[in-house]
């Protein structure tokens, strides 16, 4: 007697995460954006303040690198980026 060990439900494929090599529009540094695996993307670990989130979403059309996101989270650099050198 031969047993059928094949699963009786559809097998889910492993997430073949799409990684994009990008250049940060703020500083120009290269970084990897994990658009297909956002949970493991560098930006997912950075919690932006509401002010920083608003600035980034209005001023930039693409992802920023982790370093820039961290910098914009500091009030002094956020103010400087938003209003210039006043």
C-alpha cells in the first residue's frame, strides 16, 4: 500500500521579497528598500514623530535611507529641514 504524503491544501511559497536598490533623495546614499518584505525593511524599525512623518510625506516622493529618517526625527534637524537656516 502506497501512502500519499502530499499536503491536501495549497502550499504557500516562501516570500520572495522584492528588494530595491535605491538612492536616498535627501542625502544621495545608496540603500536597500525591501518593498516586498516591509516587516524587515530598515524603515520599519524607525518610528517617526508626527511632524517628521508629515515633512517626509510632503517633501519626498520616495523612500529615505534609515540615517536620514533618524536625523529627521530629531527636532533640531527637522526644524532646519522644514524652515531652512533662519
